[in-house]
C-alpha cells in the first residue's frame, strides 16, 4: 500500500512539476497594435561621461514632442523573426526588461516575433531550440550565445542557409578566428564588467577576500564576468573564487549561508544579476549582516537592486542596458530583412555602465521595465 | 437474438457464437476495443496520431524534413535513457539519478579526451563509470531495502556533486584540430539523407543508436528469460520469489542497464556539442519518468513496453517542435506535457479497465 502510495505521489509530482511552471509563467504578449500616425513622446539622450571600463553614455532625460509616422504594415516586407534566449522573464527578472525591448520593437516595427527560451537555464536545451526555430524558416535569428562551442553547429547551419544571425546579451567569447560569424553582438564586454566592479571594490580599501556568485554555471559570459573579477582581485593581492548557486532563490540563499559559515573572512561579494542579488539580500538578513559589514556589487538592475544601491547596501551595479539589447536585436534583424541595412561593427556595445548611489535616482522609477 | 438462434445438429453452439462475433458489427468493434485495450501502446499511439495530425494542419512548416528530423533527433538521446528508466520501472524501481549520470558520463569522456586518452577508450571509461554508478544504485536499493526513489534521489545529488567538482564552476569544451571519427559515429550529421531535401534535414546517427537500443531492450524484455523475470519482479515480488527468481540480481542488472544507457546518452550528447557544463541533465529524471508513463509503463511496475516508452519520448519531442513552430511560448510547453501526461494515463486506465 505504502509502495503504491509513494508511486502515486511520484506521478503527482511529475504532473505538477510540468504544470506549475506554466501556471507561474509570464502572461502572453499583447497583440501588436496596428501601425498608425502617432503623437509620440521621445526621450532624447544627452550624454554624460561616468566612470566605467569602456566609457558609456548615460542619458539625462529631456522631453521633446515629435510627429512620428509609422509605415502602414501592408507596405512593409513581412519579417518573421525568431529569438532563442537562454533566460525568460518567468524565472529571471532580468529578462523581463530584455523581453520588454523585444516586444516594443516588434510592435513598433510590425515584426512577427517568436521568442523561445527554456523553463530553466539549460544550454543543451537552448542549443536544440536553435534547430527547432530554424525549422520554422525564420527571416532572421537572434541568439544569446552562452556557449559558443555548444551553439556552433546549429548557428552555422543557420548562417550557411543564408539566415541573418545576430548574437545579443551574450557573445561567443572564443578567439576571433574561432568564433561563430554572426553579424554583430549586441551587449557588453563581460570581462571588463567584472574587472570594473572589482576595481571599485578594491578602491574602498576595506576588502580582504572576494567571491563571485554565479547563478548560471555553464554560461561563458558569466564565467567571463567572474574571471574579470578574480583576475583584478588577484592582481591586487587578494584571494577570490567562484560560488555556484543556481536559479532557485531559496536554495541559493541556503548555499550562500552555508558558504559564509565556512568562509567568514569573505567580505567582497559580486553577484551576477537579480537571481544572485536577491538571494544575497535574503542571506544578509538571515546572517545578521548589516549595511557596511560586507562590500556587495552586482551586475544588472531590478527594483530590489536599485533600492539597495540607494540605501548603501550595494556599492554599484554594472548595467548592460538590457532594454536596448532586446529592442536592437529585433530592430537590426528587421532592417536587414527589409532594407538590407547591416550592422557595421562586430560589437554593438550597450555597456558596461555603472549605476551607483550618485546616479541611481535616474533609474529608480524605470527599474524592472526599461532599466 | 440469442434465443432465436436455431440449434441445428451440424453446427455447434460455439461455432454459432464465433460466426456472430465475426459478422456482427458491434462484436467486431468490441473485439477491436479489446485488442486496443490489450495493447500497451494504444493510448500513446492514438495521442501521437492526433497530435501529428493537429500539427500537420496548424503548425506552419511542420511537414518538412527539417521539423520531422528534429522530432526524431531530439527524442533520440533522451530516448536512450528512457529505455533504461522504463525497464527499471517495469521491474518496480525508479532511477532518479540518470540526469546526473548523463553529466558524469560527459565529463569523464571530456576529461579523458583532454588527457589524450584515445577516444574509444575514453568512451569505454565513461560507460564503465556510469555502469558502476548504476551498480551502486542497485546495491544500495537491494541491500538496504530503502525505496529506490529515495536512494537514487540521494545518489543523484552525490553524482551531481562529483560533476560540479569536475566542472570547477565553468564551461569546459574540447576543440581538437581534427574531430575524432568516433564523434561522427556516435552523433554525426547524416548529410546524404539530410541533403535529400531543401532546406536540409537534421537527421543524426544518434537516431540509429536510439532505434538499436529500443530494439535490443525490447528483445531483452519480451524474448528472454531475464525479461520474464523483470515483469515478474515488478508485478508481484512475493510470487517471483516463490518461483525461485533471484530478485536482487534482476534489480541489480536493471540498475546497471539504466546507468550504462544514461552513460551512452552522455557520450552521444558530448559527441555533438563538444562542450560540457555542470547543469547538463539537471531535472531530467522526472521527464524520463513522465515519458515512460505516457508510453504506457505502469508506475506500479510489472507492465509496459520499450516501444511504448520510446514513443512517449517521441511524443514529448513532437510536442516541443510543434509548439515552437506555432509560436507558442515555451513556458506553455511544460503545461502541455502535464496535460498530455494526465490524458494518456487516464486513457491507459480506461483501456485497462476494459481489458
């Protein structure tokens, strides 16, 4: 009886494990609005230099009103674009901003857009998703290349068949002669981002030992962030290491706590996005750590991260402007398909920028949607 | 009607009954239903045909070589694991460590290759390690009598820990000047077949391995004494024991088979991707159980077929490709799998009641 009961429980566990993530998934995108003549408010950036690895322009909003005329959909060449991303808004808040950019661009440009992403970080599944997307015969393909070696074969299949391919958010970090020949990479230099965060932490002169908290081990871009962090700290005579946590918030909090129990001297923490930062804040609370007890820096923004920068818990966030990445990948692919306009550079940089206490007010109200 | 049938001297009552069975439309239908009910693959086959027809009508580009070859290709690697998991479930046990064993296999293969071990030897080493992992699972289950659900949950975590230690928190790839021929044999792109269509398909040699493994395990289960023992052990352990079947040995062999097939899937995966990360196969266990159950393998053991389990994996792959072509968000896919799982299990339950 007990044996049967346990098997019934297994069956229920299987069924619910399949259904639950779908139930928790983000709602489907709203249907694209028909193109029309619109009175549009546009934010025109006025550039201000901020201390970053590669100086990146940070916009100061200035509002002007312009007349924008969208071309009627009937006059546009149809563009069926597929994006294969390794993350999704349903389980990583960072991706809500990227997807917002994707959807806004698809609506603005009248693109038939499909985004494919796995239910959890899974490079192997994402690689197979590229092939599944290619079966749909897309006009353009955008891929977040978290592992160049793994994605090489399906991406080369797309490129050889004449489909324009763009990497966004994450690039193939192998040497130029080995990397996948996509048209451009829209994103940030990950290594430089890790190094920038480390330099700012070292400059405080308080830290002794660092840890890079990686929620997506297997993501070569995140590996590069950690490498930049570790190399910089090592050059400064400090020890540093990587801690793998995964994307489950509760488990990640526990892992951080266990690690801290065994390594009390670690006082420089780098998290690699909201899925690392949010469990870190929970861990701080559990461990009784207060603002100033440890130095924390992170990649990317979320409402929680912005609030913690404001209150001083987090020193800074390396900002890669995910909305821009999401918007630009759809924009470039649609321009290529419709007008044969190609990106001129191998890298279309969207970061790394730095958001700290000095400029966080600028992004606070936009966090989670555009920043 | 029965009362009106004449009882002549030359035709017996049984013969009349048989004649009616063969001529009456309702009886033919009843016989068909009985035959369908007796088949383990009935539910899965019906759902598979319905889904195929649905996607053929509604999903653009579904009836292309690329899409159809994707369905088979992406069912193949995990389909090999399903054969081991399914056979073990028929023997009345679970293996929730297959995802970790898959990754372990990939890492042993990768690290051996990077240490300049010849590819064939590296593959055999990976298979040996995974067979050992299966043996450890089996030994713990039969010697401690702790439910396999718990034992393999624990060993799965332990194997994942080993994988994480081997992976050292980063992605590792293998990029030799010349790709070993073994990679082509294990999971090569079948260009002559693929280039028969434009755009080319995506058939790979992993599908040949998948078909071979299904055929071999089906033969093992249906045509050998060991297969009979597996059914007996999974169906009723006490009865199997009273017939002199060595239950411990049968279970041990089934666990080793499950481990080695997960290992084979690991080397086949690596042969295509040439890159490893510590997340490979994480969470795969429940998908394997789901595919087996969808394919008609009874969760309580003692019943099921390898062809059914393989069809279960094929159905999941078909569903995945279909929703991608229809532009349905991937998040919905898991919900669909859950719904299909419940529908097919209910179908199996109803058919068995009729049987």
